[in-house]
């Protein structure tokens, strides 16, 4: 009777090994499915983030490059300040230049 018990034990071990292989196979398949799902979610999140950043970029570009009122007003103020500065410096130098011109016009070289 011992030889039959040995064969029964071997058969039980083979059955257990097959079940273990099935469990490992199922676990691998589940892992692959989770990885695929995680990859899809990451791609989706990346696309949403990219779209959001592109929208922000376009918004900033349109604010800075467009003829927005604040930019136009700032440029006009800077231009007016530069014109005023140039007029002031010209008025300071003007008498000296007039005197120099009169001197050259009235001086006769022989």
C-alpha cells in the first residue's frame, strides 16, 4: 500500500504546483492590467496638464502682445517723460549753441 500512497502524494504535489502556477499567472496578469491602467491615467493627466499650461501660456501671450490699455498707457507715459527730458536738456544747451553759432557767423577769417 505504500507505493500507492507515494503516487498519491506525487499527484497532490503536481496538482498543487499547477495551482501555484495558475495563481502566479493570474497575479502577473493583474499586475500587467494595473500597469496599463496606471500608464493610461498618467498619459491622461499629462495631457490635461499640458493643455492647462498651453492655455495659460496663450493667455499670457495675448495679455503682453496685444494692445491692452495698460501697456499703451505705460508706453505713452514713458514717451512723454523722454520728450520732456529732451526738451529740458535742449533748453539748457540752447543759449550756448546760439552764442557759438553767432560767433562763427560773425568771425571773418582772412
